C-alpha cells in the first residue's frame, strides 16, 4: 500500500473540550474555537523553536479567520492539524484543520497570517532565515488542497 | 467515460472532489452512506471507489468489505479502492492495511496528488 507522504506533514495539537469551554447549551463557543487556534499556534512555536528566539522576537498577527463547521461539546477530543502556506520574505500563513478525533468530522477551518518582529529595534525578520526549519516541513500549496481556508 | 463512486457524508469533501473529478473527465456517482453505495455498485458499472473511513451506520472499511464480497459472488473483477480519513488512527490504519486498498489518504490532501492517484488506479496514468 502506498501513502501520500506529504499529506502527513503536519503539526498536530490535541485538545479535549472542557466544561469551562462550553456555554449554557453545552456547546463550545466560537470564541473558544478561536482561542484554540491560538493555543495550537503557541504549541507549534514553543515546541519547535529553539533557544531564546521568543525572547528576541515576537509574532505579529496580520490576519485571522475561521470557518465554523460543527458544534463540539464537553469531552470531545479535537485534533488541530497545522500546515504552513504562502511563506514570503516577511510574512507567512498557517492553515488549521480541526477534526473530531472519534469520528473524523470536520469541526473548523482556520487561517492566520503572521510577521516576525524583532523585539530589539522592531524590524521585520526574514521568515525563511529565522523559522524556515519549522515551517518548511509542514508547508503545503494551499491552492490545491481539499478544503478552501 | 469511466465512472467513480464517491462515498462520503461530508458536503464540503463531496463538492470539492466531485467538481475536480468532473473537470478531469470522470463521471462521479455520489453516495452519502455505505448502504447506498452497496446498492449502487449492484446497479452501476464502477471503475474506482473513493470512500471515507468514518461514516454513520456502516464504516468505510465495512462498506469496502461488503462490496468486495458481492463482487466476488458475482465473479466480477475487483474494483480498485481509495480510502480517505480525517486523522491517523492506528487501529483504523491497521485495518485499512489488512484490506490492501489501492491507496490511503489523509485529509486535507493535495488535490494534484489525489488526481494522480485516481488516474493511476483507474488505469489512466500517463
């Protein structure tokens, strides 16, 4: 059997929906889904960036969007797959695919675009130079993916 | 024109794949559950099956097993299958591997690679 190796090149973050995440109707709110996107981003950078990178640089969010597809409730296990896309000189995008671990149902599609700014001087950093090794292995061509983010 | 049976319960996936395969030049029959797909394979002449693993009522793996059983009973030729899944579950992976399907894809996959796989397994590879 053959596997498409590139379709497995992704960073995966797992989250279990807690009682504190749900509203009076027992559904996780849209705001919490957004929060989850940022948690997954933090997990990616904290686990993949080495040394004092985060002390010397900060990420500036330029654009963030999300397409909500399915409700989740307390106890649901959500897998958030992150891929990088459109890596340019001074900016890059991350695309997020939220799926339910048990059923494989699509929960959300998200997209964020970032710049990297030096804390010392506030100048823009060249993305490929500073975090290329983190983004390149999970890079996809967004225009040819199954979902539109 | 070759016919592809697409079995998935997710509208977004159906829409995207159906549009793409039409564009490439295949006839696509969509079934939203395994039972519907089994019925369809009895009526239609299918050249390739693309099936999601996680579906309500009958899973993709069980659907493939039943279709194979029926094809074998009729002494028909085995139809190549491509399985799709939203996540990498080890138990499901192992089951799919035992099934020895033609290909196995993780969503969200690259559509160009997907078309290449379809062409390869349907017998239209360049």
